[in-house]
C-alpha cells in the first residue's frame, strides 16, 4: 500500500512537529492540523503542504478537510497529556482525547483514509505487575489520561472491524530530545530534562528530586526515555505495520533521575544543584516498556538511546532558542 499524503494532528506540538519534519525529509506530503492550544505556530515546518488551525471538536470541519485532502493516512498526536491535570479535570481529557478523537475517526471514514497511527501511551498499563512491561500486560490505567487513550484504542479497533480502517497504536513513556529545528516548549514545563536544563540556563536555582530511597540501583526513579527522532522513525514505520494493533516503544533499559542529572552536568558543564524532596504519591520506582515486537515487526531500531545524545540534542536546541518558540 503506497502512502504519500499524511495528515498530522497536533503537528505544532512537540512530538508532532518532529514527526512532520521527519516525514517531509523522506518525501511525504504533510498537512498539519493544530488548534494551537498547547502547540506553537513556529513549530510547524515551512515545507508542509498546508497548516490548518482547527479544533478536533469541529466534526464537520474535519470531515470536509479529510474529504478534500484525500489523505492516505492520519497521524494523531493532538491530545492533552498531563496526568495530574487529568486527575483534577477528567472531563477535559475525555472530551478531547476521546470524544474529539472520535470526530477524527469519523472524518477518516468520510475521507476514505487507509490507516490511522495513534500516539498512545504506556499509561494504559497503569501500575505494572512486572518490568519491563510486556505487550500483553494487563491494561489497568490509574488516571483519566491513560484511560482516555485506552478508550480511543478500543474505538479504533471497532472502526477497523466496521469501517476497515487499519490502525497502529504506539505506547511509550517519556519522549525526550530535539531535532535540529524543533524541540520541547511547554508552559508550564513538567518534563524532567528541560527542567534540569533550565537550571543550566539560569532560569531555575536547582532541580528537585522527589525521593532518593526507591528500590533502584541509585535510589531515584528509573524511566524509559526515547529520543523524539526515534519516535518519529517508529511512527513512520507504523504506517506500514502488518495489520492493526498496538506496539510498545521503549529502550529496554531506562535511565534514573540521577543519571539524567549527571549527563546534563557533562553536556552543559553546569553544576546543576540538587535538592531532595519527599516522594510524590503514585510514582512507581521503575517504568520500562518492552519493545521487542515493534523492533521485530516494524523493523524499528532506535539510534539515540544514551543519555548524553538525548540531552545534548535538547541543550543544543535550547541554546539556539533560549526562549523556546517565543510565539505566545
């Protein structure tokens, strides 16, 4: 199946912008849709065929876009993704991540789209019974964010059964890193690596480490960090997945908070002071996804798995863009 024209929802966001760039570099025609709620207009690659500022709640607008665009595939990144916020305002997450996503699925049917690649999350697993998390591990989300993503995965399975739209759901934890042109710029920033590097920038006095007494080799939490370019590679390969279903994306190793901080010190040459704070409720000691099936079936092979490569790319982007996209 030839796939040439791709619609990327959330293409002005962090992962979506890098995926758009990655596809454009490889000859795809890309249209970006984004409501610019958390995305940035300056994060949209200038080579895209079209940029559409639209909210996914506009079902009629989505249908018209997909009918006119004749897209071969949709990559769906447009979602709210703050776990804590989802516990405070679950309705916001179910409306956008589920109800609005169903509008997109309906538009895909109307436009005769062949495949949807869905940026899901390993939060669908909840508190894992074992680590690394296997593909067939029980799905037990512990927050509305993870639940909303899992619900839409189930919707996609029904749309495959009824409308014959193939789908690939990609589950991963911590996207990190930057490309030459696009990086991470959130307000407020909640991700560990850019927060650490804000200390090196002089925007913060220190980094808070929440708990140093976990049952891990150095006492800090271990997480699965995947370079955003490796994620872009996986999303492109998912366009050609055999059949429909889900895949885990992970390194199989993981990095501790203290390892990330040490790597940031090496990359920046900054001392990066640390203050130890109490544990946060609900933080598991170790979260790593087993990506054996993705590596085998999608021929996905991450190329930027070490901490210095990840952090070095972010630091380079932040030095070029000290105020982020500066478009708000």
